[in-house]
C-alpha cells in the first residue's frame, strides 16, 4: 500500500519520464480504486484468519481496530493529489507497523 501511495504521488513525473507503474497504467482515479481494494483485501485477509479457527475470545479481534486508521487514511487519499499525498506515506507506514504489533500481541495472548 505504501508503494501505491508513492506511485500515486509521483504519477505525473513517472508518466513524463516514461516509467510504467500500476498508477500510471490505471490513472489517478483507477489507482485510488486499486488502493481501496488493497485496503479492503488486507482487512478481509486478517478477518478470515480469525474465522478459520474455532470461536475465539473477543480480545483476539482488537487488532482490527487499526483498520479504522487505515480506512481514515484511505478517505484522505481519496481527496488528495500529487505532493499532498506525502503525509499519508508516513501514516500508512506507521499504521502497518501498529497492525503488525497489535496482531502479534492479540493472537498470542
């Protein structure tokens, strides 16, 4: 997801220099839809991990709260273009790190 945000930020420069990225191929609107798809697929993957096992206590699902941050970031990305996407690179990185930590703690409690 971080790479996709970076590619969306640099889409005009990449297009001008002849780089072929997913964002260049899809266009900015398509790249944003692709990003939403990545976020939703990530959420569903984590959720399906928990549902594959027998009933678990509610606190084993607490890591899913991190996705509130990721979906809020996704909403911000929907409204921004070019260099205005810079803050979302850092936020997405930190959210991914937080998700990894929270998931590790929740499944091992």
